[in-house]
C-alpha cells in the first residue's frame, strides 16, 4: 500500500514557496498542495508550524520541514534527476537571502519600512550586476545547466524586476535578463505557478506533481 503524499502549505507568489515548488517539481515528488491566504492562515498550518510562514511541508510520518532551503534539499536528496545538488552555492544564496532580500523588501514596500526605495533599489542593483557578470561565464549560476542556486535565487530576482518594469528594462543586464526570461518561460516555471484557490478543510486534495 502506497504512503500518502506530503502536504505542502504554499503561497503562489511568495519567492520562498516558489523555489520550494521548483525543487519539488524537478525531483518528481508529488505532494498535496494547500494554497494559503496570508491574511487568513489556516489553523492546521499554524498547528504544525506556529511561526506562520510559508512554505511548510508536512511529511507522511508527521515530520515538519518549514524552511524553504531545507525542503529543497530534502526533495533533491530523495531524487535529483538533473543534478541540481551539484550546482549549489551556499554563499550566493546567503547573499540573496540576506542583503538582497533586505533591499528588495525596502524597495518594494518603502512605506512599510519607512525607507528610501531608491537607495535600496541601487543597493539591490549591485547584486544584480554581480549575477550578470557571473552568468556571462556559462549562462547559469553554476555552469551551463540550471541548478539549485538558480532555482533558489531566481524567484527573488523576478520579484525585484517586477517592482518597476520600465526601470528594470532600461538596466544594462543582458545576461541576467536572458537568464531570468529563460526560467520564466520554462515548462517547469509554468507548472509551479499553477493557480489554485486558498485551501479550506474539507476541500478535495490538489496534487502538485510534474507530469
């Protein structure tokens, strides 16, 4: 008898949840997707992960993984058909999750933080320039093929690029723009951005899996 699928609490537009879904999809791991409305987080999610942020993965044995990078590694350690774990870069991901995410939040939501958006836009642009120089070598962050580092960082670059699309389009970042467009146009990205209504108890399960 087959075991039940893991349950993933997610939010479609959250970059942390997005990178988790990319790794789960590429691994071929099927899970029950529960889309979360952030203004009305389901008690079932808060019960297993009181910190109240997505993503949250609940395994069939009851174990809870509620950090996005931990879920990515768990999925890829189970199955990694494209060799994503061979193309990881913890230092670059830390720069993304630390200083760049700090700038991204204050660029996108200056009123919330009481900050000057332009200052943080320019600081974030320094990181984008560094990515652009790295991508000039082979097209992806760790070589010619996509890997864990690309999947972990790309959703945040996507979010940054969308704050002011006209401004972003004017920036001389040819390698980064080609890299971002390639990921956004991929079959994999289209899959992980599937629409679903916020989950409520009693809803029929939505199975998230790569065909």
